[in-house]
C-alpha cells in the first residue's frame, strides 16, 4: 500500500474534530469493529482506527511515497515511486495489479485569482485555535467551509463566509445547518451570498456580489474550501482514457479494470470530476469488485447501487 502522506492521509485534511455522517459499521473494513464514543465516529477516531487496522493486519504500508507513473511491462505493471522520507529516492515496483484509490484531497480546485498563493491562504481546514482574535474569510458553502467557519467563530475569530450560491448547499450535515444559520441570523458570522473572489491581498479579500459591486473584507487568514479533484495528470501519464468533460476513467463496470491492463480504479476517482457521487457507503464495495469472483462482484455491485446518499451527508 502506497500513500503520499501518512496512513489514511486524506482524513488528515478533514476539519479537526469533524464528525462523520456515516455510522461506525459503515467505516469498518476487514471485520474490525469501529469503537466510537458517540453515535458517529470523529476524524480522530477514524485515524486511530485505520492505524490499528494496518497494524493488526500487518499491511505493508509505504507512507510519504508518491506514485509518479506506471506502465505495462510483459505480464506485470511496473509502478514508479518517489519517496519523500530521508534522502529523496526513486524506484520501480512490479505488481500483478495496480489499484488507483487516490481520492482527491491532494488536489484543490484553484480559483485562479491574484493572491491565491499568499502564505496566509489555505485550501484546507486548520486547527481553529490558530484563528483566535483574527479576521478570517472562509470561502465555500459545503460541510468543510461550514465546520471551519463555526470552529473559527468559537475560537474567537471574526468570521466572514463567502459563497457563490444564494444559501448553504443541501448536503450540509443536518446538525451543522441550524447552527450556522443561527450564527448568521445573530450577526455572529457574516455571510456574503452570491459572491465571488476577485483578489486576495495581505490585508483583505475583494468580493464581487451578484450586481457587480466590490467589497473589501479584512482577512488575516483565508480558507478557500472550494472542493478538490483527482490527479488527472497522473492518470493520463499512466495511459488511462478519460471521458471528455467529466474526466471519468473508462473502466470495466464489473471489475473496475481500466483501459490499461492490470490497472484498476476504486473509490471516488471512478467518478472523475463528480467526486460526490461516491461516498463511504457505496465506495466500500469496490475492493470486492476488483478482487472477488463473479458472484462476489455481482453482489457487491448490487449493494453499492442500492445505496443512495441521504440528505445532509
């Protein structure tokens, strides 16, 4: 198992203290039970859980190692790896199957606006304590933006939420939505709806509203929580065929094998740009589709298709 960061590195990008919508049994892998102090596990409990599974199963996990490419060579797929630990080094690893389950959190959707690369601007949530006493602008209208805004407010920051929509996304968790709406009604968190970012400077953020008016909002810290996408450049280097527009990899729907023999996709990357189509409840069966027999694959596909995402997830 190769991970560009720590074990289950994507979960590190989740907001500190985040509660999953998913119930504990849906997080379970390999018949290892999830122990949760509440009805739903937290980010920290999930990290501890996956570390424990890797240890209990004796999984060979290579952390802080990047997959930079892969190619078919005879009967094997040869993966090209680059390690960031110690002295940087490159190596080649031959395997019978290469499964791309890379998720999307490593590649934020950039706004392409001046100042986006300034040091006080982040595309990821951070520990809210860092924001105490500061002017904070959070951009986005989904769960990550709402959790970051609420966390920063309760840490003592002066928070402005900016979003291009007219209200929060319907997918915001049902226990977060009323909290956020009440903070906005009470003017404890400022909301700028139908707003887009024009520019970020060291002192403020320029927001343009629906009628073209520009407002400059003071900002010591800026969080651009506008979503993420899979590493399409990597997929193209490997030779995967991607659908135009959606960037969905072309694959066998029964086995998840791509157009490159021996290379498979699993999880959210199967949906291309539409990562929200795949979530824990339906993506968890992809391993059975890749490694199972015909009966197992068929059963896994049926179970995945039978699950619909609940409102607020």
